[in-house]
C-alpha cells in the first residue's frame, strides 16, 4: 500500500478523502490494524467515519 508499507508501525487512524472510499481499501486498513477515516461517496451506504478526526 505504498507509503503505509514504509511505516515502522501501523498508524492508529488513516485519514483519506472520499476518493479512497472503497470497501476493499477500508478492509485492507483494518487488516493492518489501522482504523480508516474515509467519508463515503454519495451513492454508497454510510459507514462509521469519526467526523471529529476528519475535520481536524
């Protein structure tokens, strides 16, 4: 996964814009031990996305 592979430890949260909003990408982050913070696209069902993290 590019830059994430270069990190010594999995980050607690990975914040991305909705361009990365895919279930496959979210599942890959969960498997690495990170929590994805990615808002859903308008035509997708809502998933948990902590707004307090995404806004800051």
